C-alpha cells in the first residue's frame, strides 16, 4: 500500500465514530526500519490558514483496522500527542 492510498482514508475513532482527520505523514523509526505511527492533520484546520496547523501522532498499536475507505483507531487510553507538544519536549 502506498502512502497516497492511506492519505485518502478518513481516520475514525472506533469508540465514538468521530472523524479525527487525515494522514499527512508517517512516523518511522529509521534505526529499526519500522512504522511507529500515523501523523494526522486534525480536522477543522484549513491548511493552516486560520492559525497553526495541529498534528496528532497515532501510535501503530492503536490502529485497529485499515479498511477500503477508513482507518479505525482506538481512542480510549490513547497515548498520542500533538506535534506542538512533541517539539516543546524535544
């Protein structure tokens, strides 16, 4: 599967049915060559036109299913973070 195919899918919280956003990038561990998670552009942000664009990282172990049109993720016990939080801690 190509990243462009993933980017066309809605990311949905399994418990609530809430649409979280779209995939903008992948979080890859280059040392091990493993996919760590998906980076989402949060819904409601129009390409950064109305303020700073927020991103959220969904860890790979929170992904339940990748279907034809949607990607289901667990939201309960969620350990994702926005990239603005990540850059502050780095």
